[in-house]
C-alpha cells in the first residue's frame, strides 16, 4: 500500500487532475477572502465576492468619519495596522495630520488618544478588538 506524502501546509498531497485544480482554486479564493478580514458577502462554494448595492457597515462608518472630520478640526483618530479593515483609509488620505496608523503599536494608539482627549480633542481609536481581548 502506497502512503501519501505529507505537505506541511496543506496536509496529504492530493491527486493530480483538472477537478483537483479547480477545488484548489476555490479554496485559495476563500482563504484570500477570509485573510482580508472583509465583511462583504461571498459565495461559500466559490469564494467569489457577491456584488451588492448595499453599503457595508465599514463604508458607512468611513463616510461618517470623514464628514465629522470635515465639520470639526478637533476630530482625530488612530488605527493599528488596519486602516482599510477599520474604515479609516479615507480619513488617513484626506487628513494625514489628524489621523494616523501606528502599525502594530496598539498600546501607543491607546495612550496617544488618551492624551489628545485630555487636551480637548474628539478622539477615535480603531483597532481589531481580539488583540485587546487577550490581555483582559
């Protein structure tokens, strides 16, 4: 009996063939979609993002943030390496002196916004919560 060789990243090596190639493409599309942290609707079988006329919560948040920043110069914000996932990309582009990406320095993001809030700014901290949940 012939044993399957083990490929560390994908388990046993699958048999070759057209059907297997298509399955691998579908899996890659799903993984790519999930890796982006996207909240868009997608077809579970193909992994292809479904087109919809509805705005995502992130898009609505992003538009609202820019509108608030347009109206008030005291609105500032920070994100930790997730500007597109948190909806801060547009604000970062439009107001680079008031919105910042501190990379993976979540602690710095919290303390800097705290200091600015104490000084009268309207601060916004946009991070992925599961990073903080590990420290609770």
